[in-house]
């Protein structure tokens, strides 16, 4: 069971990571046991419960893997240069540099109006770009995620 305090920290680390890298990585395995990592930029974690959702539009291998095994590892690492320079200069991290979330991924379902509003709010600043229009204009389906456990990304002595 993830405590309220731990969940608050997890949400902060994931938010920092998504702000810096614009995505998290989700690892799944295929029916032969081979791993595959998929970048997903639209992960949203619930405020109170250890769950969330993400938009799934383009990931065919990911979808195939989930049919075989719905368990996955979501990794979020803060890649901000300022975060790392500050941490290296101080010799310690202000927050954990990352987290691995061990989760069960739900089936694809239509997104609710509230979920669409959340993703539109996140991409609003870049919506005018051609790339945004090409890759972020067809968000209609989501998958729910239930976080079962987690592990911090740590470095010895920091």
C-alpha cells in the first residue's frame, strides 16, 4: 500500500520528469518475454489514489504486449539540466531523481470529456506548432493505470 505522503512525492517526481523530458517510459514484455519500452507523454496521476490514466493512440507493439501481460513498469526520470547541475553542486538531491511505478494497465476505452480537457490543458502552450497538430490532435482513447508498488531511482552517497 502506498501512503498519502509517498503518493504526493511520487506525483511530484513524475510531474518534474514529464516537464523536463515531456514523457515517461513504459516497459512491457511480449509473449516471448522480450521487453519493449514505449515513451508516453500523456500520463496523468490521480491526486488522491495510486492510480491514473494515459492516452494511447500510436503504440501498436505496446497494445499487443498488454494483451499478453497487463503488468508494466513506468519509469519517470527528471532529466532537467538545472536539476542535475544543482544536485551535483550540492552533493544531494532536493527530490528523488526518478521513480519506477509497477502498474497494471487497463483496457483501451474512450476518453471522458474531463480527461480530454486535462490533455488539452497540458499541450496548450505548444498547440500552435505543426508537430503538435500532427501528433496531439487525435487523443480519444485512454488506458487506466493502477499503481501496485514503486521504487525510487537512487544514487549512492547522494
